[in-house]
C-alpha cells in the first residue's frame, strides 16, 4: 500500500468518514428526504467497499485491540546475557507486553518467557482481557524470542509478518520468501521496528539454522 497505512487503519478511516456522512444525511432529512437517503447509502457504502477491497488483510480483532489498548508500553531490557535461558527472561521481553499487561501476567503467576511458552491462550486471554488471537501471538513470539539469533523485534516480525508460530515452521521456511514478507510488513506498518533496524538475508538464515539445530537436539 503506497500510503503506508494498514488495511485496518484504512477501514477505520472509512468507518469514520461513513459516520460523518451519515450525520450529514440526518441533517438533510428535514430538507429533502430523497437526497438524505441517497447520502445515507453513500455513507454505508464507503466502509463496505473498503472492507471488500482489503477483506484478506483486515483483522477486526486487531482493530478492536488497537482502539481498546491505550496504555504506553515501556521498554524492558532483557537480561544482559544474550543466550540466557527462558526461565531468566522477564515476561516484558515479549513485544506488546508492557507494564500494564506485565503486572496482570505476574499477578497470575506468569513472570518469565518460559511461563508464557507453557501457558494456554485461554489463560492469557482471561488474565489480560485480550483477544484469543493476541494471546496466541504472544505465546508464538515467546517460542522465538529466546533464540540467541532472534531479538524481540525479530520475534514480532516472524509472527506478525509471516504468521509462523512454531519452531518447526521456522526451520522449514524459505529465507528469501521470509525476508520479503517481513520487509513488506514493515513498509506497510504492520510491524514496527526502530528506524535504523535492518532485516537481512543473513539474519533470516541464522534464525532458520538455529531453529533446525534446536529441532535436531
């Protein structure tokens, strides 16, 4: 998408525009009911057309999450040792889990990445009041974030850009195809990384190689 807007955001903008036009149609009702109805049809058609154009990209659960989640995520550094075991990685290592959700998870006994790996999506959903899809993504990211070659930004990109959620699927992935999907997702703002953060073919190959090594061990 050349504008850089995600399908979710385009759909949200279409809903807002449609709502504004709908209000205008109500104002016109007292002047000319025929024109008012015509304007109302246009108001309803705008979000429908946008949805049909991007129905394979729009994620209504994610759209709801974006509107409900208003807290700011505080960056929490990982333990200093890059290859530390998952039992030493704080839960906030996972992208999207900041102070608010971190406290909810800790109160529920989930304090480390290892705990998250072992958790069920329904358990995370109930503890944090989030969608099942979001809980599944957190758990999927936790499976990758502990790999020495994978940063938390990498883990987010693997899950959100490619929908890979298992170590086996990462090990079987094609590096070039994986990189292409990630770069596309970054360009469309589906995955947010620091401005100077770079995904390279060598980096992706390192993820795949480590995933294969772990499966062999």
